[in-house]
C-alpha cells in the first residue's frame, strides 16, 4: 500500500467518524437533507478509493489533461 492510499483511507475515515460523532451526540441531524450528506459522500469515496484505487475525481482530472506527477517532489 502506498502513502497516497493510506492518506485517503485515514482522511475518509476521519470525515465519516466526525459526522457519526456529531450525529450521535445530537449536534447534527442527518435525517434531513443537507450539505452534510455531501460531506458523507466525499468521506465514503475517499475511504473506498484507498482500498479500491477507484476515484471519480482522478478520472475527471486525467481526462482534463492534468498530469499525475510532476513538480519538485518526483519519487
């Protein structure tokens, strides 16, 4: 597993965990349609992409011609 994949897994997990903690402590209500569902989608996508390497944003950016690597931090 690469650093990039582990970072995606951890970031997605923390997003989902923070939403769950806020929901179960009564601070937010996820039963109503809100922008928090978008946050949950982003967190779930980050988490799954760390395991499956499938990320829709990667595909979109590649089709737009954005290079995968570059800059001063080439490994």
